[in-house]
């Protein structure tokens, strides 16, 4: 089984964060931070771990919905709904 490992920069981009945010989370005792793999001075994030972390940290209003998420649709005046 092949495990995709991402650098801090790649993981941050994947999560929509800045790399400095992940760096700070690793350095400080931030509860609920995504897990990482460290060997030597190299830091990597498992894509599977990141996906699990995202699922665990969804807001409750998305977790408890019984209907599938509806895609945004553009109205006649150009607004998204």
C-alpha cells in the first residue's frame, strides 16, 4: 500500500492554510492539530491522515445533515445560492 506524503507547503495548500500555521501548530501545544511524520529534520503529512483530520473537524452542521450537499448554483443576477 502506497502512502502519499506531503511537505508542509503541500499540506498547507491542500488544507487551505499557510505553511506558517502548520509550523506553529507543531511547535505549540495546539489541540486538534493534524498529525505529522517526522524523521530527522524532515516533516511530512500523510494524505490519508489529512483527509481523516478534515472529516473529524467538519463543523457539526455539516456532519449531522441527512441530505447530500447541494452544489452552489448561480442565480440570474450572478449571485451564488
